[in-house]
C-alpha cells in the first residue's frame, strides 16, 4: 500500500514539476521547459525517496549533494525548491527576471545551489570533487547525485569524470543520464541507444543501470541499486522523452529552449496546477570537524641563494598543510615539476593525483571547495588553458580556490612554446574577482601562498622553472595588492616594472643604466591583480611619466596592460614602453630566449634610454 | 625470405631510432629519450611498410599524415627524418638549440610537421580533422596515423576524438597507443591493462587490436588489420617498455624527460650507431583539385533595418561557400543559434556537425587547415573557452582558420552569465598572431567574414544575439585593422569608443551629450586586433586627450586595454575612462543588463561629462 502511494505521489510530483516548469518559462518568455520535463520523474523519485538534504543547513557536509550538470533544466531545480517549501509560488514566477535569484541557469545566489552550471559537461566532474570529499575526507555517508544531459556526454570532460570516479572508487556518486535523445539542434550521436551509454560507462569502470526514466518504480529500483553498489560509481541511463506529457512537442525536434505557445492548454493537458509538498529526508546528525588550525611556519630561504619559485610553492604548500587541516591539493601528473609532491608526501590523505586531466582537476577543486575544503591546484601554466571554461564558470560559482601555474614564459628554455605559459596572465586577469600573482623570489612566493590561502575567489600564482636569486629576507611580509620598489633615488628618470623573471632582468638593466648615469627605479609588481596603483603613481610622478614594463608573456592582457589600465584615468597618464614576447618563441637556452624575445636586461636598458632621450609628455608640459 | 629481411630491418631501424634519440637528447642535455624508445619499433614498422608519404611534396593531399600526439617523443620524429634522408646527422645533433628547426616538441617550422604537439591530448582530435578531409573531401585513399601516449588517454579530448571518429566512420584513421605504463611521475590509471584501453575504444565504436609493441611482426600484422578494417577507425593498443633496450632504465619510474647519464654506454648497449636509410613509400599520383573560386556575392541589408550580426555571419558564410570551394564549416551543436546552419543547408558536404565537443571542433579545424582547407568554426563565445588550449596550440601550429563566437556579453539577456562571453576578447587577443573583430551591424559583419577568409593565422569574430540597427550601406568596405568614425565635428570634446552592441549605446550617448552642447566623437572600433591607432591618435588630438571606451566584456584585456596599449608609447597619452562589465551579471532583459553593468548610453554620457568637466592632461599642458 505504501509503495502504491509512493508511486502515485511521485508520478504526481513529476507532473507538478512539469507544470511549474511551463509556468516559469512562460512567465519569463524564455527557458528550457522541454528539457526539464524529460527529467521530471527522475527527480521526483530522487527527492521523494533517495536524497538526504537539510534545506535549513545547506552547507552541512552531512548533506547529499544534487548537481544539475544540465543546468538549462533550471526550472526543474526551482520546481523542486517550491515543492520543498523553500521558494514560494510567487518567487518561481519571477524566474529569469532582474533581481530574482532564480536565474536562467542555476547559480549559488541561491543557498541550495552549490555550483553554477550551464556550460555543459561540468556538473559531473564537479560532482567527482564533492564525492572525493565525501568518501575520503568527510566519511559521513553522504552521496552525490548528478543529473546529466545526453548531449553533454559528447564533452570529453564527462569521460575524465567517468575515469576518475572509477579510479577513486566513488561508490557515493551516482550519475543520472537523461537520455531524451534530442539536443538543441537535433539528435545526439548516440540517440536512444541507451546500451551504448551503458557500455561506455562499464568500460570506464562504472556500474550501469538502464531504465525507463518515466517509470517511477523502475527509477526507484535503480536508485536503490546505486545506493547498494559498493566499490564503484553507478550511472543510471534513463530513456526519456523530451517534452514528456505534451503530445504536440513530446519527442519532437525543434522545441529546445522554447516556452510553450499556449501554456494554459499544456498545463491542462498535464492535469492542472498541483501543490504537493515534499519532506526531503534529512541526513543523520554529524559531529563537527575536530582538526584545528595551527600557526603557519613558512619555509625560509637565504638571501643571495638561488631557488626556483616553483620549489618555494611546494615548500609553502607543505607548510600550509601543517597549519590548515582544510587545505587539499590537486595536481595534473606533474607534481615533481610543480613541487606539489612536497605536499603529497607530507599529507597524502589530502592530496589527489588527477593525472593528465586538467578539466577534471579544476572541476574537482570547484567541488571540493563547495563542500568546505580549500583546494590548491597545480600544473604547467600553459596547461591551465585546457581548463579555462572551468575557471570561468568557477567565478560564476563564486568559488574560492588557488591555482599555481609553473613553467611560465620563455624562461623555461628548451622544451619550446607548447610548454610555455604566455597567455596565462591575460586569461586569469579576465576571470571575475580573480587574483593574479607572479613572485620573483622564493621567500616572496611562500608569503604569497599564505596570503592566497586567506583570499576568496579564484587566485592564481605564476611560478618559474629556473632557479632565481633570493632577493627578500624570509621575514619580509608580502600582501596581495602590494609591490616592492627595489631601486629608487631622488633622480629617477625612468621606472622599470616587472614581475617574476623580469624583475631580475630589470635589476641588471638598472645597473647598466647606472653606469651611464641614468637613475632607474625598479618595481617588482608581484601582484598583477589587484595592483598597487599608488606605487605606480608615485613612479609616474618621480620619473616625469616614463615607464618601461617588461613581462615574459604575450603583449596582450598581461602586466603591461594591467599597468596601463591602472593609470588610464589619472590626471597625467604616463608614457609607457611595453616589453613583452612578440614573436613565436623557439627552443633554446633561457637566457637566449629572453634576449630573442627582447625582454632581457639589454633590451630593458635600451627601452629606458629611448624614453629618457625623448622628452616625455610630462616633461614637455 | 623477404619477410625475414623486413623483420630484421625493422628491428634494426627501431634500434637506430633509439640510438639517435639518445644522441640528440644527450647533445641537448634535455628531451625525452625514454618516451621515444618505447615507440621506436612501432614507428620503424610504420615508416618501413605502411606509411605513404612524399617528403618532396609534404603538402600533397595524397600523402598519409603522421601525427605525434605524444609530442615529447620528438627525437623519434627527427630520427625518422634522418633515416628518410631529409635531415642530416649534423642537424639532429642541433636538437633543441636556438635556431634549429628541431625544436623540443615538433612544430611546423619543419615542412614535414603538419601541426605542433606537446600539449597532450591534441594530436588525435587533430588527426580526426585530417581524416575527415581525407574521407569526405579529398577521397584519395590517404590515411592518418596518430601516435598517442597512454598518459594522454586521461584527457577528455581523446574521448571526444574517439566518439567523433567512430561517428564519422573514419576507417582511414589509425590511432597507435604506446602503452609504456609510466607517466612523468608514476604509473597511469590504467597501467598495463591494455584490455581496458581496448574495451573503452570498442565501446566508442572502434576496432581495437592489442599487440606487443616490440614485436615488429605482430605490429605489422596490426597495421595490416587497420588498413583492412572498413567502416570504423582502428586503435592499436601496444604494450611497450619505457626506455626499452637499456636495462638500467627500462620500465622503471623516475626516468621521464631525462637524457642518459652515460650515452656512449647506452648506445653500445643498443649495438652502436646505425645508418639505415629508408625509402618511405610514396602515395599514388593524384589529380589537382578542380573546383575553382567564384566571385563572392555578399548579402545586403537595408540601412535602418534590424538584423543580428550572428544572422549576418550565417548569410555571409553561405555566400563564402558559393565563392570558395575550399571553405568548410564546423559548429558545436548550436548552428541554429550561430546561424552556421545557413551554410550547412547550402553546402552539407562541406559542413561538419561537431556536437557539444568544442575541443574536438577546434582540433578538427586545425587538422582540416593543415591539409589545405579553410575552416570557419562557431559556437557561443563563452564556450570557446573550452577549447582555449587548442587555440593556443593552433598558433604554435601556424594554423589559419576563423572562429565565430556568438551570444557575446550581457546583451544576451535572460540566460545568465554561464552563457555570456565576457572574456573572449582578452583570451583571443592573447593568441599569437591572432585577429579579433567585433562588428556592430550586419553589412559590416558580412564584409569582415569575407576579410577573415583572406587572413592568415587564427581570426576571431564576435557576434551578438539581439538584432541591432543596420548602420552601414551594403557597399561600404570594411578592412581588418580599420575603424569607423560615426560622429565627429571640429568641436569634439570627448571621443566615445565602442564595438558591437556598445557602438549603438555610444551613438545614443552622443545624442544625449549633444542636447547638452557637448560634441562627442563616436568611433566604431570593430577591429580590436589589429587596431587602427591612427584614428585613435586623431581622436586624442581632436579631443585634448579625452577618451571613453565601452565594452560588453570584463574590464581586463578587452577593447579598453587594447586602446590603452595602442596609445601607451605616444607623445601625449590620453586620459581614458574605461567602461566595462565589472560585477557578475544576473539574468534580466538585455537593456536592463547593459544599464546594470554601466555600459549603456546613460553611463557613457555620464563618463563623458566627467571627463569634459575635469581638465584633461592635455588641456592642462
């Protein structure tokens, strides 16, 4: 009897979700109701019988997590919230209106949305990160449920997630593929060949269950099977109908992302408005995390010694691991190059090897931070470009984590341009709310790693392959948004502004210029975003508006452009010569490549001489 | 007898490749000899018996293509070239030295290298593009051979390639996975479970053959089986030993990317230097392509009508298809949004639907252009961030193709930030040799599409979702590197500089300012890279150095930064107020979101008023 009741209730709940999806999208005159309708029964069963979630305590690590990898089915998310009683009927009808937290695709503006989705292929790899936390860090028995679209199965990131979930034996993760056959424009490559989806998943080490996604009893059995499966994740491959329930659109092409022409008729066809309330099961009570932070003891490096900033990153990360039990580290199979291995050796239980799968790596960090952990993520600076969409979306998710890109610029030498991060500053500056740091010495690196750990949003640290001289004493503090004036006098005629390897070249250039009687100010602009505009303004004032910026990066969007932007709307903008990598680099020795790119001491000095020789705007005034 | 000879010759050739890999990396004191040595026998058999390639005519479409997806095995590439007699013994010993075309990872600086590799997971999807050309466009019986590493099988892009290759039934494509078990840092997730690799490939629709990668007879049989397999691509899963042939390093961890300590001993262990010459089989003679270009007839739009620039892109693309038989088009399952569907309907045989797999889409374009086609590629501007590493590497490949990102900026409205391209200008500007265009009207868009088709390198066109007024007559010509002054007078006190949607807002702002007696110059800076600095300098001169830039993009790395960079090293740099999207956008109507972001006419006018009220640097001089 109870089973019959559950079945009927779930069927009705599915219809309610459909009706509400139509109401929302019709009120908004946009949205994806047909994509919500195919998954309505799947979610009705999940929230009515399998999800454990306390809406009053959304951040609790004891909660299950529900991620809509197919974020365009947002009306289904909000329909669930109405049924759960946390969003009102009035509120759902403000869907997609300016100021409503019920955005076109789900975002964490709502407290129950952990991560933003809407760029397909991201929800499942993010779910892998959440499941890693649940299985290896929290161990509270929570589960992660991810609703996937079948179109997004074409994204390689989904298969990174499949491989990693099986590798880590994430039996607390369930993927639900809503196989409605139809994408935005037509049929998917797989269509309704649900067995193909299942076979691929099995080949990647998952347990797979094929089910009719509109048969609520079969769906319930599949969820039960997922919960009972030990040692591997489960995928539920659900054959569904896009636009299910409305004969005129059901399983037909051409209705993606379109509200209904006659919503009242459609709602009537579905049996009218419903107001079923569901009581989502709460998780078992949990104990608080017990590990407490300790005082951070950063590594020390002797001034004048030579240490690679990437090595200092690893040392600092290990120190941070000792101090902060919430820090977790991920690396993309290059931990012996990025020096993340120093953390891995010290705290293996908080280190996740993500192999050569940068998208999954960043996504896992997004998932880990969503459930309260503090990830640091590393690979070569160049290879973060592989995960750029994930970083972009992390900002929409209001995520907080740190990335470290090593082997930046031509200073890596012989490996050549494929391995040189030359666009990373531009890419990371253009991430909303980001922090971009580029230290030139080991002690500075250590302090910046510590500062990043206290910074919200996406923070990025750029490190160098070669060893560089230690310039700063270990006790010197470095803050985000700061800079250092390494040389200055009352007679400065020009300022040389660099970061990372180019600070050392700028210092050499200042020596060359000094021999000729030209006083040059040298600024280490280690914090590229945010940027210390006060120090730059003082340099403009002191030098009569003559600046040389120099960076081991393409000319576009890097340090030079950041300096220009900071000074653009000032009373007397300076004249700036921007030195950067303008030709495609080749293989060669680091010093050869710095010279070939025109960013070594000789070229900096030449640019300074030219600026000093020609009266600047300021001097002519 | 012949067979025995072939077997012995191939074994010896494999040893020669190993010896030469050791010689090169020892001379360079860097490189990845152990990664070359595992694949040496595979390649010996391929070039000695199965590859068809005319080294004297590398661009011939009749040639097979050989792509090293594991680009770090570059010494093996160059060892093949020495054996083929196109690179001398002296030349290989300049490996990785400045000026040598034998770079650390292969690049098209050498005429026989079609595409740069070294960012793992790219060679196979690029090979899919080459195989699409071979099977559907050239039909000359050529084959594509791709050597893959087993570590890179963790990259999702590889599985995009597997799915697409099977979907397109690319039986002219053979992937060879060199399963040497060991990555840079340790064992892969799959290790030597070669059956796992094979099962996954089969689940994705491939024919799979497992083989001992050092048994040259078995390898030859596998290649023969690949050639004989019809209707599906073949993967050869080869179990190999990293560092094969040298007992001290063979199959041991810790020797990735390291030259040998004692190269002479290692060479002796391999039996010493060899000088085998191979005659790689040439392809059958071929006929020239017969299709000839016709005169381009661009679409026309009436001034004052409202047309979305994305629609004009589709119209122009169809026109280009009629004029140029070498133009091919790819889209990521959104062709009804980007309007690539207009080309697809007109020229289905030159249209490739790439589904939601942006990495594979861009990689296929790289492959298609490498064999002489001219690809245009489209998806939402936001989703090109998914393929950023492929675009970065395309520049290293010296590739020429065009990308069109639609639905740029907050002007898309209700769908919200996940769908808004707000970092695309920054990202594409920071690609070496790129062109970045952002038209504001339909006729301009059509002319720019035509101009892109004549431009080398990576070119990017940013289009808008909403319809915008047609400002320019159809006959007006637009060139890359140009701009348009839409309003000007002798009394201009300020210049308003925009592109795309903000041109229309700037025009409205100029009207508002005119009512107050403020004359504002309006500049349509449709070519953001390269940029018309002459027109900007004239505006600086005319307005006393007062500029307002306005863009539907993050503040970093976009139009405003491009303007600043162009004027940075001029005698009297202007004062620039940069309007851009500074807060995370929400869902809402386009006009609401432009206002909320501070980039609509009212905000532009306010910025102009402020600049005019405060004496600028120039006026105070």
